[in-house]
């Protein structure tokens, strides 16, 4: 190495070091931004998954779909089947709670959830999480949840078998229904009728209802399982809480031939998927 080359290298070293430091800072900054985006908010989904293959099929689908949406939309999705995790310490790590198939039964768990919601927590519930019928294995024995929070009261009846419906957007100004058409075809589901008329409850904002073009809805064979008229809300929120309830969450299963084959998918409707994602992002990032 000659004298000239040595001087050139020594002179260039500070420049190279400076460039290296700048690149390193940029890389670390970019990594920090990416990490923040992947954890804009955290979701915890509770489930039971012990009864009714249609509900189990849905929760398995949900536990595949939500993580994929989280990766694309910067939220973390965790699950637990341990309802004892419904406590203040555990919930403090999450901005949104989801009930995929059932509800908590113990008074301690119920109290923890009520306090979480009253302190500004967010909740999304699907289908059977709103079910209550006395007498049954899921009686209406939680007044705050079924009558104040959900507002629906008790389950009354349902359509059969699970079929798609044409849904009409009732509140076009809600962030949950943003960029949805006035009506769209849902994925197949079993649709519930409730004891309380949600239209009479000023705290409830009905976001979507079954459109009259859906009738007759259901295929029977029992005649009362086919709806020919009426008003049936399927997605709503309570203005006093950060929450959204979805009546969807029951896949069509081949019970007749005892194969338990899945005949439908809750996440097969692009518009319905958009609705669910809108709701989750609103709950995760928004305020009451």
C-alpha cells in the first residue's frame, strides 16, 4: 500500500463511518415504526368450543381469519379458552375483547367484564354469545349483559337451516358501516329473533337488519323456522359502551348425513368481512 492510498483511506474513514451511522439510525427508526404498526392494539378472543359443531366450525375459522387480518392491519390477536382469564389484570393488556361462542358464567368473571366495559374497554360478540333462554343450559340470569348491555333480552326463535340473507345498512353514518353498499348478501348463518324490540331502546344503534328481499328466509322443514316478514336486527351497538354484536357465527353443517362436513363459511362474504374488520378497527382505535 503506497503513501497516497493510505492517506485517502484515512481521510475517507470518517465519511464512511458517518454514512454507516446514518443508515443504522434509519434502519432502527424504520424497524421501530414497523413494530408499532404491528401492535396498534391487542385483541383477546374468549371461546368455549365444546358444543354444536356449527359454532365450533365458526370459531376455528375465526381463529384463522383474525390473525391474518391482524398481520395486514397492525393488530395482535390472541385467544384463550380459560374464562378465568376474564379478570382485571389479564384484561388490562388488551384493548378489545371478543366472545366467539359463549359468555362467562361465574359471578366473578361477569363482574370483571362489566367493570372492564364500564371503564372504557371494547367488546365484539358473535351469534351464540348473545343467547339466553330460560330454561336451558344458558338461562337468562345476567340482567346487565342481556337487557342493558346487549339490549336484546332472551332468545325467542331462529331460522333453519343456515342460509345467507340480504342485509340492509340501517346507519350509514357509523364507522362500522363505512364503504358498505346499502344492501349486500351475507354469508350463511342461523338468524335469531329476540324478546326485546331494539327499535324501542334509545341506547341501541341498529347498524344492519335483514332486508325484506330475503323473505322467505330459511328452508325448514319446520314452518316456524321459515320467516316471511318482520324486522330482524342482526348487527348493533350500544351507545353507552364500545361494543358491536354480530348475529353471524353459525356455519351450515351436514348433520343430516352425520358427516359433520362444513357446508358454509362465515368469512365467505367480502362485504361482511369488511363490516367485521371496520368494527374491530373502530373498537381497537376509537373511543366511545
